[in-house]
C-alpha cells in the first residue's frame, strides 16, 4: 500500500501541492485528475522520486520511501508524459539498459525485453534506433521499460498518448490484467471517458488540494450527475464549456 501524507511542494513562495493525502491500494486502478496547473504533474514527480517534497511523506508498506530510495525505485514502474528516451539506442538496447539499472540478471533482461517487444508489436524494430520511432512506438518502449522488472507500483502518466486504436485497447486490457495480479496502479489522463472505463476510483486535485477521492459510481450518485466529465467540470469550477466554445467561434468569425 502506498500512502501519501500531507504532501506539500513549494517553489519559492508559490505552493503548488498543498497538504495532499491519499492511499493507493494493491489490485486497484486509481485515476488522478486535475486541470493544467492543478499540481497533478508535481505530485506524480514526487511519487516517482524526481522531486523532493517540501513537507509531508510518501510511505510504501508503512516505510518512508526516502529511507531507501533505491529500493523504492526497484518496486516502481513509471511511464512519464513525455517520451524522453536515448534516441541513439535501439529499442532492445534501451530495455537492456533499463533492466541493468534495476539490478536484473542479464539473462532475465534479454529474455523479458525480447518477449515484451514481441508482445507490443515492436519485434521488427528492436534493432532500429529510437530516433526513427514514431511517438506511439516510443510510448510502447516506455511501457515495456516500466514493466520489465515486474514492479509492485505502476504510475502511468498519459501513457496512451500516441498509441493507435489497437495498442490503446491492448493497454486497457493490460491495466486490468496487472490489477488482477495485485499491482498498485495510478493512472493519469485527460481523457475522462477512458478514466471512467478503466478506474474504479478517482482522485481529483484542484489548485494543489484534493477536492474529491471516491469511487466513480458513488460520485455519480452523490452529485446526481451522469458522467465523470460533468463531475470533473463541477468539481474544478470550470465555466460553461459549450458557451465558451461558442464565444470563440463567434469571435473568429467576426468581421
């Protein structure tokens, strides 16, 4: 179980994440939502060990991850929003590097890397430099790298970005299979319809604070709204999107 307790991040005088608390449980896919600038990405970077919190703690099975960050990262699989890869490496070389950095045995690295490339339809590109990959191919390499060492906790930040329909469907089934194996999964996406289908529970952050943390079905009933999109819009106090869109259309058509 991953516990986030009073997590706060300040950049000089600006508080970006303000006393955030939530729990991620094994076997559960949890959605993490928020508009741009809400503190969502900052939270994720702290969870992934890329940023140090100003205050608060992140605990895995009751132990603060700062006590042994290397051990924590061996139990973590992370797919960032932007596919920043070593473009001069091939897909296979990148996975081999990822496996070695996590202390995997060489034989296990090679076997798993090749099998993952096959299953993610990248077998023909395994010896091609990543610089020649499409965005969707790069995303699949990142997914493979996150899964290679069989981590307990998985964070997917817009992991479906760039995937075609077939691979997006594969990824959705993959999340369900991983949850069934007891993995703790945090899923971040701006595609609310997708989050509604994949996640049983959703956490919403707005202006650095958690404004909702509940099962999607319970939130629908509590707020008497039919979809996650409408719940999200109300929680983060967005203006009438249809009216704003109409205003933009009218403005650009004005003479």
